[in-house]
C-alpha cells in the first residue's frame, strides 16, 4: 500500500493590509500636489526685473603697442602741397 502523504506546512492567507498601507501612496501624492499648489500660488508679488548688464566691462588690451608710426603722409606746402592733395603716403625709414 501507498504511504499517507505527510504535512510539510500549512498555507494560510495573510491578513488584509490596513487602510494606511493600502492608500498611503494616494495620500502622499495628494499632499504633495497641494503643497506644490500652495507654493506656486503664494509668491510675494511679481519678480523684479534684472538690471541690464554691460556687453563688456573693459576693452581688451592691444596685442601690440605701436611705437612711432613709420608711415607718414607728406604734407608739403599747405593743404594742396605736392603730395597732400592726392593722399600719397610715404614710408620713411627711421635713422638713429
């Protein structure tokens, strides 16, 4: 004859969760939405406009500080001198 089955364990249904365990995610979500609504609608007045900022504070330093210019415009006699009227420029070599 076959052996009688042995009982290893007994399955039981767990107790039903409490109301808080079943609904806490809903309560916390609604509380978060209400707090966000309160913060969003109860601000102090309108925001103040920002003061305009300058495009730049100081000009950039020159890459090269030129010495005496080596290009001169010959002026001649008066404004209509031999080279002054047509604006020809002469490059003069500096001698030391």
